[in-house]
């Protein structure tokens, strides 16, 4: 029985409800009257439910698809302006006891190089990341209670926050680790993590069980209910995601939206972010063996529809995607991207030595430096933002959501983006990037609408030029 308020995975992600939804979508994919009605509702910028969304996904009418794209662009502009938040993943350990068939870290892979960073190695990685200009990290680690217990994760977070190198600092650590207990989520909250991210991989239970044949992750309900335990443990910013390519994308899309609706219904706070990874080549993993791959057009449509259906959520696209694909989806709603990522353990300090083996989780498609990514974004008219202010200012969970849904968060995001960009330009940018950035900041200052905030920002900019750091709204 479908019930978004239930705490049971199989009730809030009901297989029957998804099948009914897909059937409804198929029957209505040419029903232009209904589609126009749904699009009119979407225009109110309050989101759409999984049934309405699935009809739009099934619709193949070019004019209506164009309207979806235009709407996604408009909502992106209204909620996020032209800012793109930048982060980097940090792989702590690739020891893992799970058997995920699409990931090279699975237990049975005996030839992949296994690594776990010591605290000294983490410090070196963090200094390398700070020297690039990063302020926001996403920690990644396999599930292994012996090699990667929660104490190791907590100690690593402490190490990361503790490193102050030149003007650098990691100001927000988001964490992507396996589903765990309420008690452990509470410990992560106390360690001051930003968002807890956990990809569902697939919402299709039968496929999930096949794709995760062994290890604790095999437990579909425990994995699917993880966000509820995280919320119970006090983490109010959670990030959802599916790995597109494992199951039919229409099924996943409906499941993803039902998960978001469930979080809203039970906790009053929807997902802080939604990630849209697509399966990639890796050691022993051939994406063509997974026959549900999606092409770039469908990928773009999914990004646009997530923006329309969950207007307040951050959409994350990683370096799994190439520069050209990222360029295509940036205007359609993406709000966060990773830059200069290394997806191997210790990858920021060490060059991979082929004879020693590869420890990376997947091949990246965008291998540019952070300086190149920042310059590229600015040349496309975006403001690269290193802002991490909300967590420090206590704007999390429902407080954040209400500011975001009413659009008031813009009064913080825009000046914070410009100030963190200014810090970046002074501390890390190449001369060419600095020139482009200084011009952009000058053009963007008048876009701060409040006279008071603009005049404060002007003063803060001078403080930054005088050497002060981490000034924020
Ligand atoms: S996806 Fe995560 S849990 Fe699965 S094998 Fe890879 S690291 Fe382990
Ligand atoms: S002000 Fe908050 S929502 Fe805006 S960019 Fe900064 S951290 Fe994100």
C-alpha cells in the first residue's frame, strides 16, 4: 500500500504505485491538455508530484519539451541566479565489504589497489585541495567496519576541519558513506558535517537485490530508510541520488520524486541536494553491460525535470560528465559541480603509477584544473561560488528550506558567491582567470538588489583585498 508518510521503504517507495504511475504517464503522454495543465502548475514554482512529473518525462511533443526547458531555465534563474557552487570529492578509503556489481571497490575485486589514507595522508590531500582553492568537500569511503569504522570517519573530519594552510580552509565537509545507525548519524552531526549524501543506486527492489548480491548493502529497506535515520540523528540536510543506467530511468525518476515527497511528508524538509550520476567505466566495470544507459538528451531532460519538480533542491553533476555535457545541463537547473576531481584514494597528492594499479572508483570525463573550470564558468556567464555560509550561520533543514522556497536566500547567496570568488581570485587564480573574474565581479555587484547588502558587500570586498577571510552573510 503506497503511503508517503510511512517509515517503511516498501510503502513510501511502492513498486505498485510506480508501475501505476508509469502506466498513467504512458496513457497521457499525448494528452496535451493535461500536459499544459501540469506545465501551468509548474510555472507556480512550487514543484510537481511524481505522477505529474512522469507524464512530462513521457511526453515527446517538441513544443512542450521546449516549454519544460524554458521553465527549468527560469526556475534555475529565480532560485539560483547564475551561481554554480564548486566542490571536490575526497576519497578516504576504498576498502569495502559490499558486492555492488557496478563498482570496482566491491569485495571480490582482488586486483584493485586497496588504500586507506592515514591522518597524515589526509592532511596532505587537504593541503593540496586547499592550494587549488577548494573550500567544500564530499568525503567518500567504502563500507568496512574494520578498516573504515565510524571513528575513522569522525577523526578524518576533525583532521580536515583542523587544517589551516596559508589562507586556505575546508569550511564544509559533506559525507557520502554507507547507510548507518541513528547513533552514528548523531555522531556525524556532532562532527559538524554539512550534507549527508547517500545514493539509492536504484529504487527497483528486485534489481537492487541483484545488483547488491552480498554485504550489508544487500538490505534494501535498511538502505532506503537511511535518510529517515539520518534525520532522526539530527542531520537535516540530506542528499539523494540514483545511478542512472542500472534500471529504467522512468522508474528511477518516479522513485526519486517519491523519496523526496516522503522526506517532505515525514520530516517537513525535502532533499537538500539531488545527484544525477550515470554509470561509468572503471576497473573491471563495462557500462555497456548495463543495458539501461541513458543518452545525453534524456540526461538533459531529467536534469530539467528535477529542477521543475523540486525547485528548491540543489542539483549536483560531477566530473563523470564531460565539459560539453556539463555545458548543456548547467542552464537547465544544475547548481553544483565538482572541479579537478580525483576519484582515487590519495589522488590529489600522488600521480597514478600504472604498474602499481589504479584505486579510482570511476573514470572522470572532465579532467581540467580548478583554475580552468572557474575561468570556463565565468566565460559562460556563471559565478563560480565557494560559499559555505549556511551551515555556519545555522541555515539548515527547515530554516534553509523556508528561505530557499521564498527566494530570500538569494540575498545571501549572491554576495557570498562574489566574496568567495574574490578570495579565490586573490589567493589561487592564474593572472588570466583573475582578469576575467575581476571584470565579472564588477559587473555583478549592481545585481545585489538591496542597497544595504550592496554597500556592506562593497566594504567586505575591501576587507578581503586587505587580507580578511571568510566574511559572509
Ligand atoms: S558502491 Fe559503495 S558500497 Fe558499493 S562497492 Fe562501491 S564503495 Fe562499496
Ligand atoms: S548562502 Fe547558503 S545556499 Fe547560498 S550558496 Fe551559500 S551555502 Fe549555499
